[in-house]
C-alpha cells in the first residue's frame, strides 16, 4: 500500500469530518470490478460505507474483492471431511487454512462412504457450524454421492461398494444428522428413483447438481424438469473414453437452465475444454470450484485415504488403480488465475464466478459482492502473471489472516 494512498485516506477523513466508530474498520484497496481505489468501512461485520477516491489506482496497489466461495472442497491441509477420525478441531483447522487461500465461505463436501460414517461426520460438521469462530465460513454442506454412477470412470475415485440408488428416507436421516445443513447434493440422474428424488430435494430447499453420471440427454432433461440446476465439475467424473456424440457432457453444456462448476487448476481440464465451456455457458452460468482433497497443501507422495491408495503430485491427486483423478491439490484462488489465463476473461468476471455466482445460486444474499449492507467478507490480494497472492482475509469484518 503506497504512502500517498494512506495520506489520501487521512485527508479525506479530516476534511469531511469523517469519524470511525470503535466497532468499525477501514479496508483500502483497488476494487476488483473497476480498478478504482476505494476505502471500505465496516461496522458490526457489515460494509457500512464505500468511499471512492478520484485518483487513479496504480498497479502496485492491492486488489480488493469479496471473499471466495468454494462449494466443493473435500478437505484441506490433512483434514479429510469424509475420514474416520474427523473432529470439530479438524474442521476449524481446515477453515483457518482456507482463510489463507482467500476462501471466506465453503461447503465441506462428504463423498460416497458407509452410511454410518456419513451420519457421524455430518453430525460433527453440524457441531462445528455452531462454533462462533468459524460459523460464518460454513453456510452448509455438499453431499457428493453415494447416489452416483457405479460404472468405472464415471464414478471417479468413489468406492463402488458404497454406491447405491437414491433413497429419500436414507437422505432424510443424513439431513437430520447434519442439522438440515446439506444444501447441495451431486447425483446421477439415470439411477432408478433419481427423478422423484430430485423433485423432493428441490422442494426441501436442496440444490441438485448432476455429476459422476452417464445420463442420456433424456435423463438430463427429466432431471432439469424436476428441478436440477447445476452440473458438478463438468468434464470430470467422466470415463476416459466416451461416445463423441452421445455422452453426458453435451446435454449439460447445451441446457440453459444448468449452471456448471469447473475445476480450473490447469490439470483437470485442458485449456481448450475450459475455453469451450466458458464460451458456451458464459460468465453468468459458470462457477469455479477447487474440488480440493485433504491432501492439498501436503508433501507429494502416496497416501491411503478411504480404503484407497492415492498419489499426490505437486499439481493434482490421482487414483492410479483406476487411472482417474481423485481430486485437486490446489485451492480455488489458484483456479481463479488459471481460468483468467485460459479464457482471457477479466478479473471482474473471474471473481464473479468464484464468489458472486455461487452466492446467488444458493441464496447466500449477505455475501459474494462488495456492496453496502453486505457482510464484510473481503480479501486483499496482489496479482503476478495472473497468479492470485492473498495478502489479507476478512470474515464478517474481522481480520482472520494477514500474510505479514
């Protein structure tokens, strides 16, 4: 932050009889959407005032944007949300580590597992959400499976023995264990009972996303008609070899009512795939996700997780046994820069896809934008060749991470 900018802020405060209440804070940076230098005043955790300075911002200033929202994260820094030994302390550890990556809100994602394990871990998650230190960062949970395709490739790294057809009573029990915290479910529309199950989920307020499936165009259409509105990590959770005409990708890409999520870490999808998906869906129907595993941030090597032997490389997590990717090794802040590099989209649009869009899709009205009255979930970051470097993170107006 330049000294002249600090003087400008002080001058403004003095010449306008500007006073900052004790419960307020001033955050200054270059607004991501228009590259204008602004001062954000926060009061009681909300954005109470936005002051725009007349002077042009210089590239040396830190950018300011709403905190990133990751709706698909399986774990982080050694914490596996689907693991057998999960604790509330583990959830707090992962949450605080994600703050360092600019993630102010996220959906802990539980994958296909034994039902007793799912119930137990959802109950632990529900307890963690009550902790005032991290509660604001966990709007809800994502259940990815067990109602997905059992076919190799399409099931990805999910264990086949736990995959099953949708069962409403079973899901209701999971939702009860989660204290009604499950707000997103990924499933396969071609499974027996999937369409009425989707309808019930949507009626109960749960967003349904299609993923890890081998559904036909008719299956996708029926699912959309029942209320499905999203496609989970499009282009992944898919067999290595598919029919060039009849496959799950085209129906989801062509359906206007579906918002796609994309893992843009530079390894899950090729540059051409990312560019094509973006050109088809546009900035308003695309969401960036990390799909990070608990191995993200750990040293490369072999790890045993959930009865699977995984290989962590510096860039991605693999399941060598089935020749598929098992998840990402990078936080969503990296995806932001890669997506900009691949598509040449603006920083404004990239942040929209990593923050504003998920907030809107899930009805998280208090976050996802820099606006007066919104919750002060804010990140300050620098850019180096489209790489996002998080400098400070605020949650509910409180500084929760500073690189310094």
